[in-house]
């Protein structure tokens, strides 16, 4: 690999890191201050995409890759909340990620562009099982985050919970969304604490 590609890869990594400082702006509409970053969201989307795909018999590694990269274009346009999408026309994710990866080695560039494109295809007739799992993971992550914010006392998030649960398309996504409505966000450590307390 020519030396100049290493510099371009590092520059790309710095750009991806900008997502750690890019807020998920939709939560402001629900009254959440200092909410999660896009990077925090994307991490759990990748984890959930892996889980959903494994349960659905799809390729978990591919689905996780789609989830991990799906919001990469937001380094350049930010996170446009749903109310803004009626008024703002943004450049397509394909065009943005094509620009973002322009200096990368061609094979690497093609893989990243394909991952973003595949995630974006989830609502089209060309949707792959992995893209549907990644999209469900994106919606499920929002549902889980809304439930966590509700636990913190935010009271205007019922619409996030409802719309995220209704957006699921896979059988696993639907089942997980239903479970997420019942399972407390603190259950993962609460059950451990109860077991230790009995010991």
C-alpha cells in the first residue's frame, strides 16, 4: 500500500471520531439535555444488528458492519432531527460517504460505501436481510435509549418509544421491541445485585 494511504486512513479515522462529539439532536425535542452522541448510538446499533442477524439467520458480522457505519455521513451534515427533514434537503448518504472515503485504498473505500448503501437500502425492494437487521437495530437502539432517558425522569419520550417499536420489520426486532417495553433499563444489574444479596 502506498505510504500516502496511511495518512488518508488516519485522517478518515479522525473524521469518524468526530461522531463522538456530534450530538443526536432529536432528543432535544423530548427535553433531553446533554444526550448521547452519534458514536454512542452507532456502537449499540452495531451490537444489536449482530444480535438480530444471528437470531434471524442472517450474517451477523455483515449486519454489525452496516450498523457501525450507517451514520458515518453525519460527520459532514450532522444529525438532522425528524422535524427538520421536512424543511432541509441533504446530500445523499452515498454521495457523502463517497467523498469521505475519496483518499482511501480503493478496495477499502468500496467496502465502506457498500456498507452505507446497503443499510440505506433497507426500505427498498433490494433490501438484504442484513440491511433489515441493521435498520431494526437502529430503531431498537432508539427505543432502548428512550427507555433509559425515561428512567432518568424525562417525560416527553413516549412518541420515540411508540414509533421505534412500530418500525420493526424482522420477527426478532419485533420480539425485542416488545420485550424492551417490559424490561426495566436497570434489570441487567438489578438481577445481579439481587442474586449477590441472596448469597
